[in-house]
């Protein structure tokens, strides 16, 4: 009935808004009929009657539209600034994709050059590692990865050393260290929207702005830069400080900014200046002509766009309208053709079912993609000593059995409507370094039960839905029930997922006691926090996947403890020497070097066998568009406006 009510509500909003639009001279829409279908679903011995309402809408032909083509994008949030060094809000990123085009997009866990000829690579020779001699007084990156002025007693990594194991104290004598040098080549013929050529010097100007202390942005990379210079109109060369091994060296091309237009402003003035924060000059498909605070930003086609000869962009005008986060009203606005796109900042996640129903009858297009945020359930393998409970998870067979008994596909079907893959690693399947050959754990209660029997957890009463008990389990009194706390946050989606897992584990004789925490209490730092204080049995929470394959999350050196000031992310307390060795070897290499990919894939293999946590599912990014809009492609790691120049009808 809940599903039916939502469709009827959407229908009511559709009819109301269409009447309003018709009075304004827009296309007329006629609702021809409503078809009710009833079906009976049997779900684990529970009979559920479900009624589906299908809305069939027949458009009444209207006059052909003529004149400029307009695209309306409805956003849930208004940017606070469009200055590239003023913040990284998604609402701003959407608009920036229209103003700029690149220079580098971060798509599907990888990096794509847009206005560069290519991304440099150590394997291609446009990125190199040189051996240089350093002396007292030189700026270097020390063993702790901090920028220091070299003097006697400082711990550094000499040439050929890539970890703390081989670091040495600087004695004052000249020492050989390694330094990265990377060359970038711009595409030729790109113009600013005012017609001025875009050159490598604009990138250097941007670097100098970022390095200035009056620019309120992260300077981690600029602080570790020895030099960044243009060698001609289309080439820049980045040189890192000795000792700095940058895993994303191929992105060290700074976003060009127009010195010819902004050169009279100080870095501090640019933070607030209209020219940089609200009406920035770009080289992308569109140019900002108006920003009405609290209402909209209007852009028009850039006649100097470097891809204009491809017929791009497709629209004459783009309007980013700020509509707030009432998801039902914004869906109705798409149906009424007041919005061509409702973006993810509107937060449509709670309307996913309704969106799919409306898409099924051709009213709109529901856009879903698995996001970077992934849920996982970590085992408390080695909790702090003060947290007393039976040692349930030290035996890897128990961890593997629990994975077999978790119906992760049902979570995906229920929570993400089948759009997330079942995860097998700490990297998603779309990641370029994902290992598809790792050990997998499909939902298989029989396999899980067999492993539990093998590990000494027996079905003592012949009832698979009561908790198994221990028999001859080392260090465990006989008769100890296979029962533990399963904790997660109070968010609706996490609660739904936890209930599915609780029910499926029960079929294997595993009793999971659910408890839902507020985020503020759950994710507090150690020693107080349940997760980061290592005082839990099984804890479900989320990480953010990145292009950098983070095997370091589960290194033994990352276990939060009193000794390291509770500064670590390996909350499970997982310790495995083989995993540590392989992951550490991977982290000492750089993309483009031999064995970089091999070591990262091997780390995943060991991880999947040892299973300190069960990867569950990816959360969704959700948007909606007019049913006829073409070219709109949601991406896991980039703004959905990444190819706005190609949107069309």
C-alpha cells in the first residue's frame, strides 16, 4: 500500500502541475486511464498482497517549439562560491563543469585528461625519478613525510629506500635522494571564453595563487613541490621535493586560471571578488551571464568553446535552479517539465521506488549509480583487553562461514534496487586495480553451516534457527552460543540492511543482536568510541573508495590503540604478516612502475581469504531526468555534469 500511495501522490502532483502548465501555454497532457494490478507474493512463509498502480499518460500534441534551446537543472543546494580554491562543494562542482572542461576528470576510480594530451606515466617516460644529491639546508621530505630543512639528525630515505625500514639519519655529509619530475602537455587551440589563448602559464599562475598563504585551500601538494614552471605555451614541468613519492603525480597540473583577467587582484581579493567567486572566466561549454542569489545561475553557449566544431554544446542556455530538497515536489517538477534534471543534491534516495515506477511508465528517467561510499561489516577480531567476550572471530573459518550466511544480494535488491554489485574486496568491481579472481562468498547457508561444523560450532538441537553452540573449540567453554552484537547506525538504510543480515544469519544458527547507534556516538574516536575504541563484536559502517587502492586500511600498523594515540583505521585489530608484507610492498611503488598492480591485486587475494570484514554494498547516487534527455550518465566518482556539453534532446 505504501508503494501505491506514493504513485497516487505523484499522479495527483502530476495532474495539478500539468493543469498549471497548460494554463501557461505549455504542452497539454491528458491522463487516459489508471490500471490497477494485484499480485500475491510469498516471502518466507508470509503471504503479502501488493497492489501496483500504473499511470498511463498520453501527451496531447502541441505546436513545435522554436527558438533557443534551454536546459534547466534543478539543484538541492546553491553554491557558496565558484572559485576553484574556495571549496569543493558538489553544487559548485556541477556548475564548474559547465564553466570549465577538465582539466582532468576523476571518473570511475580513474583520471581522464580533458585539455591535456595525455596523463604522464613513469612507464612512458614523461614522468621520471631522478637521483640527486642533497646537502644541509635543502628542503626535503623526511621519513615522516613532512617538509623539513635538512640538518644533521633528521631521518630521511636515501635513494632506493621506500619505507621507514631503510631510513637513515642525515649526518651532514652530502646524500643521494630521489626526486620526481613530471611533464604535462596541453592541447593546442584552447581559448578562454573571452577569446584569449589558454596557455601553460595560466596553470603556473594558478599554482602561485594556491601557494600564497592568503588562499584558503589545502597546500599539501604545493608544499611538497620544488618547482612548477612552464617551459613554453603548452608545457609545464612539476618537480617534487627530494623524498616525496607522489602516487598521483600524473594529476600535478594545476587548474588554469586567467591571469590576463585576474592579474590585478591579490590572492586575498580573489577569494571574494565577483570575477572569481560568482562570474569566473572559463574555457568550457558555457559562460555565466547571471547569478540571482537564492534562485538560479544562468549560462549561455560559449562561442569560443574548443569543441564547437563537434556541434557542442547542444543547448543555447543552461539554468541551474536552486529548488531545495523536497524530493516529492522536485519529482513533480520533472513530470511538469519545469526541470530537465533533478540532481543528486536534491537527495532523492528516499524516492527510489517511486522513481523506478514512474520510469516504468515512461514519465521520467531514473538515474542510479553505485557511489564511492561502501558499507562493510568488520569483525572485532582483536578487541581491547577491557572488552570481554568469547573469542568468536579469531578462527578464519568462522569469519568465512558468516560471510556465506549473509544474504548480501537480498540487501542489494532491497536497499539499492539491484544497482550495486555484491562486493568481494575493499575495491569495487569498476576500480582499475580490482582483482576479479579473489575468493568469493555467495549466499550459501549450506557452505556456511559446514564451515561452522568444521570449526566446532554444532547444531545441538536440530533447529537451524537457534544459535549453534561450541564443542571442543580451543579456548572456549563447551556450550557457548554463537551469539554476538551487530552494531550499525540508526540511518534507515543501515537498519534495513542489518535486519536482512540478521534474518539470513539466523538460518545458519548464528544469532546477531542488532543495535543502532547515533552517528555521533558510533564514530567517535577511541578509546571512547565503540568502533575506533575496538569495543565491538561486529560493526557495520562505511568507507569512501578512492582511485588510490587503500590496502593500508587493514595494515597491522593501522590498529587504533593507546600506543599510537588511537590514530588508526584498522578497527578489527586484524594482523596478518603476509598481508602486511604485500600491502607495504604495493605502497612503496607508484602507478606506472612494474609490479604496482600485481602487489595491489595480491593484497586483495590475501584479504579476501583472511576476511577481517565482509564488504556489503555500495550506496546509491540518485538523480532523475526528463524521459527524453540524452547523454546524462551518472558516474561513481565524478559530478553527473561531467559531460554537460553532450546533454541533448
